[in-house]
């Protein structure tokens, strides 16, 4: 956990009642008034909201569960990392989805969908020029504002989102991170921001789930993602599990949500974990850290 500086601030507590009222009163969601988020819980402290929702999913909880925490003591990031933030300095929450109509081969788009929803809500509520780095890191400039972790258990997908709201550069856990406060955004009501993200999640999720059995192109999700992802077209280094590196140009995203890379001349990609052939000289990356080469 990053230490709090003497002047560190905390945001106002999340307001579960106001959040429910905002969502239930929304008439723009698919299907008219109401919301798919039927079980919204705010907890003062927990180890990991993703772990909490995974346990509820294993017990048969229906989709629509939201658990938000004022502080996580064991927050989870991608590739086994931890996620750290001072109490009430971030917006941290997880949701439960059960996309039964979507074939397993297309479910890799779930974390990308969450990235689209998060960026659109941030732009709408704060005006920040947030973008995506594949698969779903939310950046402002070259610094990371938010992270997203999707985990699958049986037919359930749990999506966890963490957004740095407060914290100056010397208060954030790593030098590559930023926060809404750090980039000069006027104070953000976390309850309002959470409601906006959940509305965007519902909008994109229902379109993706119900249009063409999870077809990202038919649902408009592919177009929406590519319009926000700055990785495509960039020279990249991809650090795959195990620490080996693939260098090339990010060319596209496939129907499974994998990043398609055109390897640099002479690159040997045989045996790299998380890398598979994609045709046309490209390879498909299913897991790895992407570094944009400037």
C-alpha cells in the first residue's frame, strides 16, 4: 500500500442509495427504465472485490451483482500483480456477468468491452482525453489512470475496475501511474462516476451479448474499441509470460480479442507463451504486457 502523505485527501464516501437511485431512474439503458445492476453493495474494506464476486458467482449469484469497496487490502491486477490505493482515493469495484449467449471463443472481448465503457464514462464525466492500451489499460498521455481485470469461472465473468481518483505523483504507488487529481481534473464525485461506468457497461454488454452471439463487429463493439485504442498501428514490444519479448507492429484485434502483431524482420516467435499463428505473417497475442515504442 502506498503511504499517505501528510496532505493526502480522501474523497467523500460512496453512496449506495444514491447510486441505486441514479441507475433505477435511468431511462436510456436498453429496455427502458431500470437497470441490469440489481444487487449493488458498497463495503468499507475488503481484500479484493474480484475475489468477493467470484465467491458469490460460485454460490450461484445471478449476473448484475456489483461490489464496490472504499479500500482493498489485496487488490488484484493483470498478470498476477497487486493493485494499491489509499482508502477512498480510488474507485474500485467488480461486477458479475453471465454471457450465456456468447460462445467461449468470443468471451475474450469482455475485458476490452469494459475498457470501452470505462473510457467513455471518464470522458463524459471528467472531460479527460483517456485512451486504451491493449487490452484494457486506461491511459492519459503515457500514464495509467485505471486498470481492468476480467476473470472467468465456469459460465461467469467477473470484471474488476480500479480508477485512481485522488493522489499527486509522489503519492501514487508507481511513477507510471496518474490520477484524476494529478492531471488537474476538477474534483470528481465517485458515486456519479460509478453510475456512469455501470450505464456504459450495461449499454455495451447488452449489445455484445444479444447481437450476433457476441460478434464484436455486429454489435459495434469492435469499431468502438478501435476508435479508442492507441496500440493499433504502433511499433510495440510485447513481454509475454516468462519474460520473453516479441517486437513488431500492432496491426489489429481478432474475434477473440487477441492482439494481432506483425513481427519484426527476423523475429523468432516459435515457442513463445501466449503467442499463436494468425495467418498473413501475423501472430496473435493472448497475454502479455504491451509497450509502445516511441
